[in-house]
């Protein structure tokens, strides 16, 4: 048996509001979440792990932005189902496109509606070897030069089979022998390989001004950065910036800016007890100087007042 990356486990949670729980249970992952839509956001998840593989299904009932990196020594393969716009690492993705992230990398994906994220994480050296044996091609070369998709016609059966594996592991009262884990892991990864389709060669990324604009907004989240000034600094029109954000992210620059500011405020509120800050002090840092008006905005966004958030700690 090759090196063990995970401790085998089976977990299920429904309607999770404290997303940090996901970091606690996911063995080596590091996630950061940003709320990007009005209304509360909850997650439901199924996870099973074997010594060299982890499968997770996480359903978010609202829009979300997630920055994450998989465990060291692993490769992450994910796809997202949503009716909205999905953007991964500043590229708008297509339906059933397979996201591939190695442990030395960080991913940033943003989905502007409710979504389901299906992820398989596999021990990297073993995955590379199995990939080459199956396709007779180098995995890194395919990943660098092509977009990779799953066959939509067969994907639902694959998802149902993964969920059936979850219930299989859930019924096991004792740890399975390593040989059985090995067989199951390789069966799952070969099922995945059988769905993979390779597109035409990747084309150069377009609309780099969206990338630059997001970076500027993120670096100035504590300030009110006027969108007209932002467009001017990028030497484009305000109309072009608005259109590009809508097309690539499904929201306007102003909405994106507000979502980041409100999420940052919420994070500070949740840690305020330890830093001994009050609400007025926190919101003023982000350009909100009228607590009563801010409370209306905050409650519309999160479904609770700042004081209610503060009381959770």
C-alpha cells in the first residue's frame, strides 16, 4: 500500500452555518469563505475518506466565494453544478468542467447562485501513475494545454455511485483491510477517468481588467473605492467594467465590493470579543459611519443584526 494521506472517516452534516466546521473535519484543507449574496447561506455536506482519497459533496444554498488549497501531497478534482455563473481563478467556467488544483496551488472560485461542489482529492503520485496507465499521456501536460470536462450524460450515474460508496462506508462497523481500500480507490478513480473529455487547446485568458479590478477592490476593502475611479485606473469605460463583471462573475463591481466589505465586517464581529472592539469601531473601519443605517443593510444581507452576530461568540 502506498503512503496514507487521510484517516478514513464518514461524515454528514445538514444546514451548517459555521463554515469553519468544514475546515475542522476535512483533514488538511484550508478554506476561506466570503458571502456574496443577500440572505443567509447554509451548507450541507457528505464526506468519506479512504487512506489515499477523499470525496466530498457540499451544497451551498446561496452564492459563495471560496478560496482554498488541498492537503499537501494531493491533487484536487472538482466540478460544480449550478444554474448561475461560476468563475474559477479568474476564468468563467463551462458546464461540467473539471477543476484541477495541486496542493502547492490555491483556488478561488465564485458562484453567484446556489451550487453543489463535488470534489475528489487523491494522493498525487498515485493519481499521476494511474492517469498515465489509463490514458497513456502525462497528466500535467493535459492539464496545462487543455480544458478537461466530464461527460454530462454519464455524470449523474457517477455521482450516485459516489453517494452509494458513502452509505457503504457508513454501514461498516470496523475498519476495512487496506487491500479493500486500495481496490475501492482504484475503482472510483477509473470510473472518473471513464468520464473525462478533453477540449480543444486552451485559449489565452481574456478580460484581464476584471482580474486587476478584483485585486484592487480586495486590497482596498476597508475603503470606499469609487467604481468610476476604478475604471479610469484601468483605462476602460465604466460601462465596459460593468459588463465584464456581469459576464464573468454575474454581479456588478459595486456589488462585489459591498459583499467583500460586509463579509469582512462579519468576520471581525465574530472575533470582536477577543479584540475588545465595539460595533461602531468595526464598521467605521469599512466606511460605515451611521450604525442605524448600517444595521438595515447588514440585516438585509445576513438575516440578523450586527448585535445578533456579536452575541454568537
